[in-house]
């Protein structure tokens, strides 16, 4: 409770309000401090008082053989995941709880979520309300069932103050391509920082997978906790609705030069943007892949297998994997040589085969963090480009929707 | 200068003025304090014992844990001075104080005040949020 009150003071709240659920990120091991904190809670007899989902942990509990690192560290990662289960949290172990039938709040519900991509998705796409909670606060709110009445829990703070207007030079073909969305997310994070922005000029009715990719990237390059995509997200049927009828503080035009620069920044491997560059790894599913994305991997493989020596790995939620197992999809993907990872992610755990060659990803977030976390060079591309590159063993580029600079 | 206290405490050290915002998770090795974010212009610099000056915040909600772990490992910054009130770092400091009794003050100052702090300047922070350039 002390932590919740401290949070309320920082946010300038006058009172606490009840929540209907929580998503807790504290179960990922970052050293003994994280275990010490959980044990302090367990020793105090704490239990969550609202339905609470868990974020990814340090290891894949269902496929522990995929762990390539220090077994002691694996043990500590597992211990922390167990500790949070003992505190009453559901062992969902996914960074995308909004993809679970029983992990997704309804529009307007007050919740306490951690995990930067989940926070953005919750506010922006689901329309449930959370502040940008971090480790420790998330479980404190889940135990007390209360959050400060402040920030994005309140309607006025959900108003867009910044408008990003897509310029006339952004081609319609690019707007139909998956690769735009993580790149636009990187631009959004840089432009918005922690402000709520509305993006105007995108096609209406964008898929949740595209909004997920956009938000995850924005929360990596900035501290974005909410955005509006006019015509797609529930609090932005119109630009005026996103602005709550007021004027924007700032309007910025986003053109191809800025988008191309952001796309190029996502690739760190020398020459990696060019077709033909050899790759050793393809990592998809950051945030955790939806069933639609798992099906897209199968579709793009079209019966082919990754080239010899190339690892093609997709991370997803254990619950979605169960669905994919029932459907036969998981078996078909495995028989083509696809590795399926659950409960964790390939950039936080030693999972990938060591390779001197770069890793390719369709995720702005993975591209952002993997070089620092696991020391790989990264090539960014769409899901289609990633899967076909895995098959060819070298970078394959789609018909050029990005145009020449 | 008087900052808004997000986490209280007293500290002194040399300023490390970050050129770009830094996510502690994915950006700092808690076992050494070194900046590991491959995209950060100050890659390789250590935050340990420094008065960290960061105008904007970004990134992961796991940064609370990573800040707390730097405290446990003895590699924490001496203090964190922010241009925005950031809950995630403030809570990392609060949790570390609960667990280990070690305080890392986290303060929110105005951009103009942060601009007056040069990289490498000796800075002291006293309880209640007073910031003095030595």
C-alpha cells in the first residue's frame, strides 16, 4: 500500500479508485532484487485481489530445453515466475494479455497494467484505462486493488495533444504493407515522448496486429502510453474526437524522408538492408504472435523450410499455442522447422543459436532492444520478408513499397 | 535549485548528462552500471555513482527492476534528475529503499534547470529536493 500511495503522490492524485484487473511485469528476473521484492510480499502473506495476468518471465517453462545459458540463472528465472503465481496471479506469461480471451478488459474498465507494449495497447486499442505502471507498482496495485485517480485513468488526460499527419508522399501501397507500422511507431515514440498523439491519414479499420506493432515500437523509442489512430482506435472515430474537441498543441507532418530514416535505423547490420545479405536467425513474435500471425508464417512459408543453418523462431503465448496445437497449426509449423517459444522472448533469454550472421525481425521493438540485450546485429523487414529470407538464407526484399530515397 | 521529489534522499556525484533518453531495461547492465543500449550515444559509459541527468524518459516498464538491481549490486547512479515526472524510475528507487535501506533520490526539475548542469559538474542533492552545483 505504501508503494501505491507513493505512486499517487507522484502522479498528484487526490484519491485512489478501484480496478477490475491487473497485468504484472515483475515476474521477469532482473537480478536478486526482483526475487527479494517478491519474497518480501510472500512473507507478508500478500495475495492479489483482482484477476491478474502475468507478463513474460525469464524462461520457457513448457520448453526448458531451449535455454542455452547458465542453469543457475534459469533456476532464478523460474523461481520468480513461481513466486508471482503464489501471489495469486494467473500463469499466462505473455506480453500480449490483450490477445487472451480472459486477459482482455472491456472498453472503459480501470486496470493497472505494466509492460510498455501492453500499456499502449490497453489504452489505445482496447480503450481500457491504465497509467504507465512499472515493475513493483503493478503487483502493489494488484494486491491493493486500487490505483491513483490520475493520468490516463481520467478522460481529460486521454486527449491527443500532438497530431502526426501522414504526408501526401506516403504511398497507399506502403500503408497496406505491414512494415510501415513498426517504423511509424518508432517515429511516434521519438516525436511524442510521453505525450498522447493522434495519427491522422492512415487507412481506417487497421488490424490489431498492426496497431500492436505500432504501439510496441512507440513504447520502445519513447515513453508512449497511449496513441490514437484516427478511424481505427475506439476513442478516435474522428480527429476531433481524439482531440476531445480542443486544438492540438502541435501538428507535425510526417513524410517519407523521416519514415525511411527511421526504417534504416532499425537495421544495424552492415549492408543488412540490401537483398542478398546472408542471415543466421529470423525472430518473429515480439510482442507475442497472434494466431493470425502464426497463420501468416505458415502461409508465407508455403511448404518450404528455413535454409540449412537458419533458425526461424516465433514467440507466442502458451494459451495461443494450445489453440494452435488443437488446430494442427503448431504441428505443421514445427514440421517445417519453425521453433515455437512461449512464456518468454528471444531477446531476454539465451535461446537463439549463436550465429555470426545477423538476425532478421519484423518487430520494431525487437530491432530496438536485441542488439543491446543479446549482442546481435539486426535486419528489419516485414513478416513476409522475414519468412522468405529465412527460406533463402539471405535477405529477400518485397516489391519496393518504400520507394527510392 | 529545488526539484520536485519523486524519491527522496541525499547524494553527491559528478553529473552524467545524457544526450538521449535511456531505458534502464535494455539500456543499463545492473551488474556494472554500464550503458549497453547499442543505439545510445553514450554506449559504454557507466552510470554508477553519477548524478544522472535525463531530460526525457523512454522505454520499458522493467526499468524499475533494473534500477533496484543496480542499487543492490552497488552500481546505481547517485541520483537521477529528470525533465519529466517518471513513475517507473521513482518506484524502482522506492522499492530499493524498502528492500535495502539505500536511497537514490529521483527528482523532477525544469528543462532550464537541467540545462544549467554541465556534464561532469559536481552536484549535490539534499533531502527535500535541493540541488546544488558545487
